[in-house]
C-alpha cells in the first residue's frame, strides 16, 4: 500500500527570517536591473559622442576665436566640442603649466598646456595642449628641446572642453600661481594669466612651423569605440535572469527538503509502534498528509514520495 501523499506547504516562507530574505532578494534584483540600464545608458552616451565627433570633424576649419569667443555661452561652447579649429599667434611660455597624472600608451606623464596669444586679438589667448611628456612623479619638468617654438605659429587642434572637478578628486589651490594642475581647467589657469582665455582649449594636431623635437608627443584624439558597456549590460541582464529563476527554485528546494525531513520523522515514530504491534497513529498520519495539521510543524513538500510497505 503506498504511503500517504504529502501536500505542498510554504508556510515556512512567511517566517520573519524568510521575509527578510525575500526583501534582500528583491533589492538585489533591483540593483542588477538598474546596473543593466545604467550600462546601456553609458553605451548610448559613447555612441552619441562618436557620431558627434565624426560629424563635427567633417566641418570646415575656422579660427577658434570666431567660433568660441571669450565669454561664449555654454551652448556655443558645447556646439564647438570636437570640431577641428585653428589659431594663429605667439606662445606664452612663461605662463605654461603641466597637467599631472596623464598617461600615453601605458606610460605615466603629464600634459603641457601653453597659452597662445592670438594674432589680431590683443589681450586674448587660447590654451594649447601641446602634448604629453614623460613624468614619474607629480612634479614634471620640460625635457630639453620640448620648449614652445618662438615666433608666430599656426596651430590646428581639436576643440576640447575645460575640465572640472567632480564629486571626488584633487583640488587646485586658489590664490597662488601654480605650475602643475590636477586637470585641464581653463578657468583655473585663467586666474593666473594676464590674457583673457577662450573658454575651451585646443588639443594640438599640427602646427606650422612643425616641431622638430619628438616631445611633447601629440595626444591622440578620443578613441572611437563603445567600450565594454554592451557586454557589461548583458552580464547584468544574465545575472538578473538567473536570480529571478534561481531564488524561487531555492524556496522550492527548501520546501522539498523540509517535506522529506518530515517523512523521515514520521517513519522513525512509526517504527517503534510497529515493533510493539501497535496500529498506525491517526494523529501522526494526519500531520503528514496535511489533514488537521499542527500549525507549529513544518510540512513542506512539492512532490510525491511513496514506497511499498
């Protein structure tokens, strides 16, 4: 005769400890989904930047001061980002500064920012990122032969936005003249030079007359790639799917284990009675089948277990 069927029960999942686990599981799932969408948003930003860079690189080369004059609005400045523009004038080496902690091809170094006094615009200048030099510490020094050329030069470069400090990062001291900056902050540099600076800087691509020394090395334009954001988004989506399926399976497995434990307990209780010649205990059988069950007992089972007597 087959053993009694065990009815499924998930009452154990309503205990305070399990409710806390449910809340943690929901929170973890929400974090995974949010991380997935955040990576997708980063991917979209990269794609938009690449399209913008390609479109603006194809526009005509104009004097930078005509496109982004001193005091230009944010809309004008943003409209010039990634354009290739030119400037003609004379370098101001006495007002040159370095931007520390900039690497090139995996090598530590610094950028060299040199204001260029604009020809035909007295009192105005544009910052030129002349390139990268090697530096092993936070006090870079200009190598021999890397000095800014004297005389009039014509610079062609990529328009880059002035950098600003985010929520974290080093703070450049105010009220003193600095030789090394934490970032390419045109506004901070403008507070220690006499000329009025354009609100952007040019990342040098070429100049006439051309530089003879290999340093500073020209900083390459931003890489046109989408980064790892697509794969990261896919990974978070997979994690969320696994979690969404796996957590209910965890509860089911716990219910099955508890059901088998209950059957084993019942078998152990019935063993001594059978040896003594006693008949079945209807109270114990009712507890196992779920009929008239004791609410204090945990009787979880999602499958059948039977065997011949």
